[in-house]
C-alpha cells in the first residue's frame, strides 16, 4: 500500500494534491500533524483534516506527532481520520488511547521513533491495526533514510508472524523508488512517501512511479 505524505505537498493547493495522488492510485493519504513541541515543526490541525475529508474518498492516515495526543483523538476521528497513529514516546497511557480509537471506529496504530526499541510494543502489539516505524527522525520531510530500519522491519515482521497477528507494518521517512522494493521485501506493508511523490511537480506520476518500483 502507498500513502503519499502531504507534508511535501504545496499547502496552498492541498485539495489538488490529494486529487492527484488519488488519480495515481494512492491507497491512503498520510497527514502529518506536528505541534512544535514533540517535534520541531508546526503543521496542521483537525480543521484541515476535515477539509481534506470533504475532497477525497481515499482514507486519511493521520500521524499525530504531538504532546498529549490522547487529548486530541476525538478531534481527529470526528474530522474524518480513518487511521490514527500515536507515538509510544508521547502517550503515557497507550493502551487506553488505542482502545479508545478502536471504540471510535478508527484503525489504531503505534509509532516508534528510530531509536525506540521494538520491546516497547510487547504488551500492545495484539491491540494494534498497524505499527508505524519512523525511518528518519520525525519533524521534517526530505531526510535521508536510516538504513538500520530495514533490520527493524524484519524483526517486527517476525514478531507479528510468531504471534499469529495481522498487524500491518508502515514505514515513514526517506522512502522512494530506490528503496521501496527492499522495504517491502523486509516485511513492510505500507510505504509513506513525501518528496518521492511531490518533489517532481507531478504527484500523480510520482505515485505511479513509486508503485512501478514496488512491482
């Protein structure tokens, strides 16, 4: 599955960007929410998510890079988020947050920063629809892929398989045609890509090119 990240899109034309990636065959639209505290950047809030929901049928994959994310879950679900991912580093009562998202009908995910070990998922993994592995340090687009993420994907895939779970593995950061195939072979199910889709100026073709690299 491909999830273009609108963090790299032209914010003055987000509706057009989302329509373009939908034409290209995007499976999800990845929405990075940053608060300037948990990560050193500030992006968008629930009102923008609500506006995006009105202009596309592609599910919105909302990644909350914010402090006290558990206080904002309902805001983003009400705005139209289909997938909601929260950082294990930012939510002290992770099980409560994941259970709440599931009860609200959203697909809950946990996010791990590059230096956060997989052991933090031991108790929560069976409750998760997906795990989002950051392959860059979060906050900004256009960063270089951290190569050790490939081994982390393999180890997480083994954990999921050994427990007989259907948890999806999502990868975000430095994803492009040059490493997409290797990520899928390591065990990733969902690839989040920003610059690889939007930097060339034709996001529809960017999605098609990334899908071709995955084939």
